[in-house]
């Protein structure tokens, strides 16, 4: 019983901390970091990125368990491709709100899937990881500047994103062993979806 209460407190506490941390803080700290750490700091402290990636990690953990995390690498590949693709697109061709809208849409869709507890086919995490990786990569690549340090920035972003995915998969694996773990996971998915919906509407109106 104590373990059940602990897992619920962890989910609630993580949600409160993530929602309370301002996105501006992530951008401010990232701007002060080096080429390798800047994108990693931005991903780890950005609420929209963290929620979407944790939710995808939970989805992977629910479908494949900890024995198969190869879908994480499909995410990493398309994430890398998305970052590189954005270096080929002029900044003038992009809307300023693209980053917020892209992350919000990812959080909304993946959060809904986690909250619904649907039994997905084994190939679903590969597809979700590939699509989300491409979108998140383009979102992250939009904020990166060209230059000699681009490769370091790309590597830092990919490693940080994969770390969040693995963390989500671990949470899903552990929570499945607890009495209220499944309910807590659905609540977290609903939180992610709600956050994504609010950010999507705010970004659309503000844009």
C-alpha cells in the first residue's frame, strides 16, 4: 500500500513541478550553456518537451516493456533527421510560434493515447516514435544555429531526448507492478493531454 501511495505522489509531484517551472527559465538557462548542454537543458527544463517525451516513453514501456527499447532509437534517428532538416530551411519561412505549437500537438496526441490505455500493436511505438521524433527534432532544430558546434548541439539534444524516453519507459514498467499504477499512468496521460490542449489553443490564439 505504501508503494501505491508513493507512486501516486511521484506522479502528482512531477506534474506540479513541471507545470510550475516557466518555459522562460528553460530558454534563459539554455542560452547560458555550451553548445552540447544548451539543447539538453532546453529539453529537460521545457515543460512541453518533457511531458511529450515522458508520455511517449510511457507508451513505449506499456507496449514493449523494458526488454525492447529499440523504438527509442527510431525516435532518435528521426529526431536527428528533423534537426538537420531545419538547418536547410530559412528562418523567414517559419512561423515564430512553430516550436510551441509543435510541442503542444505532440503532448496532446501522445497524452490522449496514454490516458486511454489502448492496447496498441507492437509497431505503434515505432510509428509514434518516428513521427514525434521528426516533429520534436524540427522544433529543436529551429532554435539551433549553424556553425561548427551544430553537431555537438544535435548530439546533446538527441541524448537528452532519449534519456527522457527511457525514464518514461521505466516509470511505465514500475507502475504496472503497483495496484494503482495503471490509474496513476492514465492520470499522467490526461495531464499531458490537457496541458498540450491548453498550450495549443493559447498558441493558436496568440499566433
